[in-house]
């Protein structure tokens, strides 16, 4: 039992975990920062004001970002490889929001007004795009 534990918790594995989780957390925070600056509504202000629509929409975009990021970690060959593909995943999520805002006119204003239907649709698109993005970011063999 201790041999198996020692093998799985060797210094290289622990260092790799720490490195990837730190980079992933940094990129997650960076995506959230960029996303909330590029969307017309002020997510955190709305969330602090108890606007569930803003929380649902932002939460969906974060899940939509984290899905491919987790897949990328599984398949990346280096931290640089991970960073490049996560950047692409973030761009795809931003595009998903902007396309959704074209399909659903006034999306940002509707989220700011607390319209849950619009927020749920936006979150659903973001999560769906995240799943598709995740599936596409696997090695082709």
C-alpha cells in the first residue's frame, strides 16, 4: 500500500500537479477578468446586487471555459502547450457570448435586468460550446 502511495505521490507528480493547478487557476482568473471586461454588463456589480441572471450567465461561461481547460490538461505535452490551447478555448468562449448576443438581441441588458431566461440560454450555449470545444481539443491519432 505504501509503495503505491509513494509511487503516485513522487516529487515529479506533486510538482506537476502544483504547476498545472497554479497555471490553471491563473488562466481561469485571467479569463474571468477579460470576460467581465469585454461583456457590456457589469457581472460582479450585478451579482453583488443579488442578480441571479448575472450569476447564471457568468457561471455558464466559466464552466464553458473550464471544460476544455480540464481536457487540455489531460492531453497537453507541456505547460506552454496547455497555455496556448487554453487561450484558444477562452477566445472560443468570448466568441460564443458575442454570437449569442447577436442571436438574442439585447442579451447584456436582459441579463442586467435580471431576466433568467436570457441568462439560462446564454449559460447553456457557453456550456455546450465548452463541451464541443473540449471534445475538439484532443489529440488526433
